[in-house]
C-alpha cells in the first residue's frame, strides 16, 4: 500500500469514527429524552426520500422527497469544495457565505429580473455568480499575498460588508412588500425546475446538481493531475520550500482563493437562484459555515466531500420530518452535526491513537514470530 493510499484509508477511518460517535451521542440524548433513536434516525431517512413514509400528500412520493433533497444538497457540494481548495493552498476561506451572497446578488440583479429566455438566462446566472464569487476570493488572496493580511480576518470583514450592502439594495430597490425578501427571480433564470409535473407527481429538479458532480471531478483532476494543483498543494504545505523550488507563491495564494471563491459563487447561484428564488436581507447563509464541517469530515478530498455532504445533509434536511414524527426538537440535528465536527477536529489525536494501536499490534506479532522461530 502506498503512502497516499494509506493516508486516504486513515482519513476514512477517522471520518467513520467521527460519524459513529456523533450518532451514538445523539442516540444517548434521545434515550434520555425517552425517545427511540432507531426510529428517529429512520425518520431522518424518510424526510430525505431514502426510506418510504407511511403516507404522502397529493402529488408527493418518495421520489419527490428525494428530488427535493438533491436540490437542498447541491449548494453544499459547491461550498465544501470551496473550503477544500483553500485548505489545500494553506488558506482558510471562512468568507464563503459572503461570496455566495455577492455572486447570487449580481446574477439576480443582472439576469434574474430580466426577460431573457431560459436558454440564455440559466447559463448567464451561473457564469455571473461564479465570477462574482471569484472576484471576492481573488481579493482576499491578493490581500494575503501582497500585504500578508490574514485571510480569516479579511474574509469575515467582507462577509459583513457584503451582507450590509446587499441588504441596503434589497430593502431600497428589490424588496417584496409581502415577504420582505427580495422579489422572486424569473422562472427562466431559476436553476431548479420547480414543481415540474411528471407522471402525476411534482418534482424539484436541480439543474446545477449535474454541474456540482462535474465540479467534484474537475477539482480532483486539477489538484491531482495538473501543475497548478501541485503548486497549490506545495505552497499549502510549506511556502518557503515552494518558493525555493521556484514556485510563484503569491500567484498560487491568489489563484487558490480565486478558485475557492468561484466555487462559492456557484454555491450561491444554486442556493439563491435554485433551491430558493429570492434573497433574505440581513442574513448570511449558514451553508458557508456548515461547509467547513462537511469538508473536515470528508478529509478535504473531493470524493470524500461528496459522501460527507450526502450524509450530513440527510441530518439537516430530515430533521424537520424527524421532529414532527418522533416528537424531538429539530435542533438535535445541529447537536449531532456539532459532535461529528468536534470529533473530526480531533482527527490528529484519533490518527495518533490508531497508529499506536497498529504499532503495538505489529510489535506483538513480531515477538510472537520470534518466539515461534526460537522454538523451532
């Protein structure tokens, strides 16, 4: 087994341990509250369309629940990939929520309120949102590379700057007087085919989900098979060594944050112009922060992120149905996710523990072989 394969196996073990400990802790809390944890977790799966419900309302089925879940999942895939690209470059992009806002707001105001046909509007909102997020990400990277301004500080400040400026424009120019959110975008601009009637059932079909799956393989290819990916990872591991090797460190820092911002912009497009059709003022999307947990559980690997997103979003999406059926507060899902994140954050300790056990087992095996050899 190569070092790379061994590292991947160890990260997989840590992720499994984190998930199991989180679920176990959640089960203990449910037992204390006098609830059946197995039924509660089954309700989570029912709420996302992975298990059938006892009954459905008109126009609903297990497949319509699954389509709604996929629509809900899509922004998280982009956002978690955004975190991963920045981490590979040795950076921590905590400004994903702000980049989502900027990208989505630009796409909404430039195209979302226009009368363009769907064949033009849908590609344009994707491109504009991606560019908007990329510009903010590149700015954060430039400030880090040129002036050594900590990316966490600058991204947090830009989060709130984006929130306040966009809130001002929504409230003064684009507000819906009834919902107090921004006016809904045109149907032609929306990246989710909302309530499409197929075979007597109404589905929410996320067009951007296909793009999210493509993004997973594109990011993986860039990081693993290109010179740019090698340079980004080299800078992330050791800037001085990378600079000594002739890599343009400042360029890599700016580029990794620009790519991260581009993915965050796509998350914003699939969130505000897909799952939702409007923007809520004075609110930063929690997706940008939850993506950090997903990325950690997924080991910052694009493939790992897909499965981590798939699992953790079941907890987030299914919590409402679990609450109604099991009589539990929906917030218990957040507690479970928090515990999983806490365990993932202790990955270094868990890896050390696993390695020690492996070393002890190897030494015992070696001693046993020596005894057998001496006896013969």
